[in-house]
């Protein structure tokens, strides 16, 4: 079709291709795992998925999803308050709350939706929202939807900036401090003990998006709050079921009974959109139970991540420091990061390159992500490919 819109979009797409920043989707023909079958590439090592605990194709998780589908069908064909809630959704919400250390939780079809539900629902016309400048896009969009009285964007993890923002608020004004738990593009952690203390001093509410921390951080995978020793002290936690907890899709808000009840009454993604498919509710529930049964997965993930970070250093790379399973290597220009990841893929190693606008201009990177499913020999093979590509492209 040759309409003015199509012509304009064609030009935009051509510009992306010319800049080397056009994203191609790779087609997988096998389940997610340490090694996948990729169309046109054959067998590929995966170092770019959020399958942190290796549960995406775990037999118990798969079986639970199948049983959920067989027992409950595809879904209720409507939103929960109109057509009802399946029992496993309630069990999942109870067990998610227990996992992250809150009274209650409420699920959504994604963490994107969870953020867009809770931040606007807790924002009154008088509210000030204080947000870390590197927060995830879903938080940024949720704040835009919230229409607070004022936004304070503080520099990344700058506690003086946060304190100054809190001090600039009027007495009695509602204040929401919103932060990623693990910053998805940097891999570093929010300074949660200080954030919680500052919030307490100023009567502010803390909202942590722990999408990359749930199942990953803390001794038993209960998240960044467990890791930082503030379990039960964060007012609101949002997280995803689309990463460590099975990896299908879905998200949740965990908080007090009252917050979850208000969200059930008022949040638009809950009132006007269907709930999780039973397949996903049942497989995510089983993923939570596997995590509880096998907390050693979390320790192994940490060991693997530490080992790979050091091994990259030994081979001359300079990954960002961190305690989690996200290991970014900053490369500079977007086109170079994409070239680097394409060359790695030609070597059968899948590591995604990220550039502007996902990360600031000039800080494009490849982001390595660890999974307990990766064995030492997978990692050695990947390191050899990194070294070959690094030398070829003049990085080493
Ligand atoms: N929050 C953070 C920090 C994320 O990294 C992501 C996913 O990339 C999301 C939210 C969105 O999660 P979901 O895929 O469940 O919408």
C-alpha cells in the first residue's frame, strides 16, 4: 500500500537500517534454555535471556501450565471482576506475597501493566513522585500517566538528590519514591537501605520494581529487599513473572491488603483488561514453588555470575561491576554494539546489543545475562567467541 503514512514509515525504517540500529527478531524453534535452535543459525548459546533460574522449560513448570490449560481452559473471556477469578490466581497471589515479604499481591498480564496500575492509583493531584533517572521505561510511562503535582527526577542512585527532593516537598504532601531494584541496563542495585530510611524520615512511600531481583537477589531469591536486609520494609513491590519466575509473561503488585484492594477496585489495567491465562498462573505458581524447594539455584546463579564477570576481566573486557546476574559491557556507539552482538551471533553466541533510546547516547552496550542453566563449558565457549570478536573489532 502506498499511502502517505506508509511512505513516511518506510523512510523511518530506512533511516534505522542506514544507521545500523534496525532490530531483527531471531526466530527460535526450540524452548528457551542455555542452548536454543535458531532459524538460519542452528544451535546458539543464550547469554541474553532473563531465564535466570532456568525454569522457562523446567518439566514441572511446563506440566503445571498444561494441567492449568486442561482444567480451566484458555481463560475466563473477560476481566476478573466481571467473569470471575480462577482459584490458582488466588493461590499464586498468596504465594507471591509470601515470597517477596508482603501481606498481599495482585497479578496483571505484565509488570508493565502492574507499574501502570499502581503508580497512577496511588497518585493524588497533590502527590510528588521522586524517580531515579535510570528507572525502567514502564515506570517512566506510568509516571506520565499519573499526572502528579510535581515530578523529581534524581540522578542515578544519588541519595543527596533524593534527600533534597524529599526536603522540597510540602508537609503532609503524599510522596512516592520509585526505583528499580536491579537496574536493568546497568545491573547495579538500588541503595535500598538508604532509600527506605530517607523515605521513613520524610513520610514517603517506597515503590520498588524488582523485575530483575525476584528469584535472583537475596539468599533465597526473595529479591533486592532480602539482599539488602529490608525485607518487609518496602511499601510496594512490583515484579514480573516473565523473567526468573517461569518466563512466560505476567506481573504483580505486592503490598498491604489495602493497596491491593484499592488496585482491584480502581486500577485501570485490572478493571479493563483480562487476567493472566490459567496456563501462566499455574506455571508461574510452580516456578515459585521450585524456587522455594531449590534455593540452591539462587546461590548457583550468583557463583556463575561472579565467575563470568571475573573471566571477562581476565580476558581484557571491562564489564560494569555488580552483584546481580546482569553483566553489561559498554561499547559506545549504538551501531558498534549492534555489530558486536551480530558478530557474536555469527559465532553462535546470543548476546543482545542495546543502544539509544534504550540507553543514553554514547553508552551503547552488549548486556550479558546469566542463567543457572548455563554450564561451565557453555561459558568457556562463549568467552572464546567474545575474545575472537573483541580482537577482530579492535576492542581488545
Ligand atoms: N520492569 C523492569 C525493570 C523490566 O526490566 C521489565 C522488562 O523488561 C519490566 C518492568 C516489564 O516486565 P513485563 O515483561 O512483565 O511487562
